[in-house]
């Protein structure tokens, strides 16, 4: 038994469905701008999501799928610095998509953040994505003041091993100076749940189109989304007896206290 002190949020797929309509088309725009004919369809992108981290995902695609190179290019050209350049371009295109409002927050996210702040809970981000992508998403969906709502924004290359390694959660807990028992993590994917559970965190999964059929071993609760008053979210697995729930602060306290 512990007292709930903080909520730790993943970003991609959890705060918003950023992958299919955000990162994926931005990767394609970056490939095109670099003169590459590569195209990541929604289906192929689902396969590539097994690898977290945009730079790591491009490397995996090149090594595993041997995509065509323009005439005169050699495979050695696709080195880490080339990939880093592609990735930076992808993040610029991603920011443009967010600025156009292409990626809204998932149901219940804005509500729960407000309720948590009103209840005096501390907030943090623990994500694999690049820090600039986090700031951009928060500013575009919740306004520029929202970045400061999060006491810790742990993102991207700040730790050497990305999810499913627990490092980003260890980093976040250390920065908050809190034990895992006082926190709840929010994730959408198997890789994310592995990271959170390995850091001994109670984890709520809001699954999405890409992660629907994944195994979330060790998760405390699996739902379709956080729900809204009058439209509770369906529960797919938990110790709770009810079939649907609006995930609010009193409910979250029952998970840890
Ligand atoms: C998110 C990721 C990221 C994003 C793209 O995983 O794996 O790589 O797909 O962002 P999680 P970057 O939600 O588990 O943190 O290109 O900035 O890496
Ligand atoms: Mg995620």
C-alpha cells in the first residue's frame, strides 16, 4: 500500500495517436526529400513499430528490408550520420503536421491531466521519442503553458537503452525522487509495458489500433482509452470487477492504495 504521488505518461500512442498519422507520413516526407523512393505504408509501419526510436527504426528497416537505393548510391552511405539527418528532417515534417492539427489528443487525456493537477498529483513524461516532439505535441494540443505541467520530461537519447529497457522509467523516478509504488505509468504498447513493469510500476494500458493484439504482461489494467464522463472506457483485463470505467484520480488511487 502506498499513497499515489505522480502519474508518468508515455507519449506516442498514449497521449495521442501520433504514429500512423504523424511520425509515419513525416518519415515518408523525409525519405522523399532525401531522394529515396522508400514508402512506409500504415501496414508496414505496424511491423516496424517493433523497434522503438526513429533512428533505430530506420536502421532496422535498411538492414532487414534492404530497400532500393537511388542509382549510384552505395549501402555504406546509409550510415549513422545519414540516418541522423533523415531523422532530423522527419522531426521537422512531424512538427509541421502537428502545427496543422493533424494529431489530436486521445479521449480523456486532457481531462485526466487537469484532474491530476487539481488533485496535486505530480506529472512526468517517460518516452522514447525526441524531446522536441514532446514539446511540440503538448504546445499544439494543450497550449504553451502545458510543458511546465510536467516536472520531468524524460525523452529520446537521454538514456542509452530505449524501451523495452526500463532505463527511461528509472531516470524519471530518480528525477522525481519517488519510489515506483507511489506512481502509475500510462502506456499503449507492449514495449512500453515491458519497460514500465520492469521498473516495478503499476501500468495502465490504453491500447490502440497498432497495439490491439499485443500481450501486455504485467499491466494493472487494459482499456481502449481513458474514458470520459458519460462514456466510460471498456476494460479488457484487470483485477477490477466492472466492465467499463472512467479513469479518474479516485479510480487510480484504488490501484495503488
Ligand atoms: C515511441 C517511439 C518513437 C516514435 C518516433 O515509442 O518508438 O520512436 O515512433 O519518435 P514509445 P522518434 O511510445 O514506446 O515511447 O522518431 O523521435 O524516435
Ligand atoms: Mg507508446
